[in-house]
């Protein structure tokens, strides 16, 4: 399929409504950064205090549903015709699964999060053996099965209705069993437009994190102070490169980049494993995995009811993560559907839950345990201090304790740059697809539309970074997640209803 021959065209309602709302919000945050951040913080506090329980239940419900679906007879249903075979090879498919949901945030949080939980746990004393063990459980919880289940749910739902029921590959299509033909009206436009808004906010947050990591890396290597000019140049180069790759489409650009990403990350992970305390890290991986599953049910429902400080911590970490997963889910799930035609439901579920999840947990365990060991057992308190003061610098200061430090730090900057590209490309592609209509199922939006949304993302990111209101956009993640969580619940109802009707035929 050649992108340049796309027969899809603009969906004016979705395109203009999402573009206008995004533009207005971005301008307000740029012009009134302090006021907007204050208002968003108040709204976040209200949502967390009132709906923390709801976020927890939504995450657990989605995970339970998708696991049940994979093991049920419905797991044998193919996303397409019964005799249809996958569009992409297994290697290409798994690489794109991996890169769609794993961005540069893994570099940002890989050292920072375990160390922060170790030094400043939600409850109890920090810097202890028990705090170290608890830190890894919490890191695993935040990056574990709950979030990947959302990707699997949306990917399976959209893939089923697009490839088996011949509906458009759009967020609205999974609501057909509930709303019928009304999905082509206001209800459908609202769902697609809000999916664009949530995805754009998640992408801007990702772009900000990516720019900060790369800026810290360059400042570390060049021994210079980070500046606003440096940050803006980095954002510009990142988005120009991402846009160039985006114009190549899924088959030629994103698939190749995904394979490259996997290889780079595996090499860096293997380097840390072999050059760090290898036996200790292997023991840690086994113990962390066991602790995670042992505490899984308790931590899934832990709202720290009688501990005000821990409850505040949960709002800043666990509930923020649940909201972040929900806002990433529309584009990640839609992208998974885009690349999963011809695969069985159970194959998609297990692929999403096990392949990128396994790597993510191994990454957190190896980087996190190495960092904690340096602070706890080797007296490197300076690493902990710099990590909590400058999270974006944590990775590069951590690498100082391993061989070939400057070279590996330079390689990490390159890895961060490449790792940033794939989620942004897939996210921008899905936003463009949601803004279009009329093309064949699985056909991508015109190139001009992809470039437009890439430019919008860049402008908003630059504006927020200049205005100093990037934190406001991170808070906005929590706000956007609340209404879209309702869509997730409707997806489960609609998919179960459609599968049950198909089974009765």
C-alpha cells in the first residue's frame, strides 16, 4: 500500500474540533502558565481525591476482561477472515508492538523511579533493605500488566470491528454494538476527537521528557549548562526527523525503525547486565518478579486509606501512571490494531501482555537494582541525590559507575533519540487516521495530514516549554484520562456483545 495513493480525505468535524480545542488549550497554557497550572492542579487534586478508587477499578476490570477473553473460546477468533493470514512477519510485528508502547520514558524512569521509591517510599523509612524491595514492586506495578492490558483491549476491539465487521479503523467503531449507526454522528465524532486530544497530550508529554533526557545527555557529554536554545534545537531536530520517517508510512518507516529500536535497547540492557553485578541482578530479577506477583492483588487495590502522605504519593505516582496509560491507550491500541490484521485475539493479547512487558520489567529490574545496589551497598549517596534533584540526568550519572562511561552515555543519547521517534510517529499517524475518512480499512491518512499534526505537536511542545508550563500538560494527562476511561468500559461491553452474537450464529 503506497501512502501517496491514499483515497482517504478529511473528516471536517473531527479534524477542526480537535485542532481548535488543542490550539485554544495550548495558547491558554502559553499565555497564562501559572494560572493554568494552578487551575489544573486544583482539578487534579479533586479528581484524585474523588475518583482514585474508580481509576483503580477500571485498570483491574480491563486486565481481568482481556485475560478472560484470551483464555475463552473467543480467543480463537481471527482479526479478519477465518482464512486470512497476518500482514506483517512475526518479528516485525513483535518489534512494532514493543516500540508502540515503550518510548523514551523508559530511559527517563529506568534509574530514576526505582531510586526515588527507594529513597522516598510512600510509607516507612527510606534507604533500607525493605524500601529497596518495595521500590521494585512499585516500579513493576506502574509498568506492569495493568497498562499493557489497555493496549490489548483497544487493539483487539478496533481490529475485530475493522477487519471482521468491515467498519472504519477508528475509535468509534468499537461502540457499534451499543450505539449502532449513531457512531457516524455526534457520538462517534466526540470519541474520535477526544481520542486525538488525549493522544496529543500524551505525545507532548513524551516529547518534553525526550527533549529533557537528550538535553541532559548532551550537557553531560559536552560539560555545558543546559539552555533554552539547546532545548528548542533538540525539539526541532527530533520532530523534523520524526516527520520525515512518518511520511514513509508503517511498512517502510515505522517497521524498520522499530526493529532498530529493539536491537539498540537490547544491547544497552545486556551491557548493564554484564558490566554490573551480574549475579546480584539475576537474583534481583527473579525476586522482583516473585514479589510483584505476590503483591499483585494487594497493590492493585492499595489506596493508602489511612495514610495521608502515602495517599498524596499515590496521586503523584500510581494514579498518574494509570491516567498516563489511559491517555496513551487510544493511539497505542489503534496502532496495534493497524498492524495485527490476520492474527487471532489470543495471539494479540498474549503478544501485547508478555513480549514488551517482559522486556520492560527486565529493564527496570536490571537498571533499578544496579542503581539501588550502588547507593545501598556501595555508599554512592551522590547518585541518589542527583537522581532526585535532576531526574533527566539520572541515567548519565548512573553510567559513570560502569565501564566506558562517556561512550555508553553518547550511545544512550542516540538510543534516546531513536527511541523517541517510533511512539511519536505511530501516535501522529493514528491522529491523522482519526482525522480522515473514506479510505479503505487499514489505509493511512494522506501525508499532508500527518505532517500537519506533527507540526501542531511541535508548536505546542515548544510553546509549553518556553512558557514553563510543561508540568501543567502532565497534569492534563490525569484530566483527559477520566472521560476516556468511560470509553474503555463501553469497549468491553461492546466487544463481549459482538463476540457473543457471532458465537450464536
